[in-house]
């Protein structure tokens, strides 16, 4: 049996906190779901990137970086993939590697704004 409750915030300003709280509670389930989906579609860049972002949100930066690197392997000429791996490197403190990856993102897409921002 299941029981459902409808939760409504008292103040409109509480809505964001409520949504965030529910999202954080469901995040582990969402991660498991993305992993199952990737077993069926291992070459899906969208699934890998979504999983990587969720893993980063829960603090599993090593797993997030593995997923971003898998995306880069699937799309070696993607500025976004290079940038995402660069951000993962930056989060683990590998500044020189991150700078190299941001610069390589600009080699592919000279107008890639986030890479310019990080290099700035």
C-alpha cells in the first residue's frame, strides 16, 4: 500500500526550499535510474552528462569525472565535453590540467564563453 501527501508551502518563498528538498531526496533514485539506462544505451552523451551532474551534486566528484571523460571519449571534438572534464579537473585541484582542457575547448569552439570565463 502507498500513502500520498500533498505538501503546499505556506509562503510562496518556501516553494523553492520545498522543491530542493524533494529533489535531494529523489536524487539517489535518479542516479540509479540513469545508470540503468546507460547499461542499455552506453553511447548516450545526454545520459552520461546528466548522470555526471547528479553525481557532482551529491559530492561523488570522482564518478562525475569518469562520466565526463566517457562523454569526451565519445565526442573528442566537443568543446562542451572538454570544458566539463576541465571543470572536473579543476574541482579536484588539477589547475594546470583544467587550464589545458579549457584552452582545448577554445581550439574547437573559439567563442565558448564558459571556457573563456574559466581561463580569465
